[in-house]
C-alpha cells in the first residue's frame, strides 16, 4: 500500500507501484516549505527543487 505523500496538492503517489507523480510543477509560494520537506524525506531521493 502506498503512503500518502507530503505536499499532496503538489504530489500524488500511484497505488500500483508507489511512484510519485508531480501534479503542480509551479506550486504557490505558500507550499514551498512543504515541497522542500517532501524532497528532503523522499526515500529514493528523486525529488529535486529548483528555486
């Protein structure tokens, strides 16, 4: 079973394989801290934040 991703407005996670899917490539400024947190705790270290 997939875990609920941090920043669920920006990322989703497929139930079939757990792959994280980007929903919003340019989230509002109010979500930037949460997106950075998601990148920091990503177990596969595949989320990159470009500011």
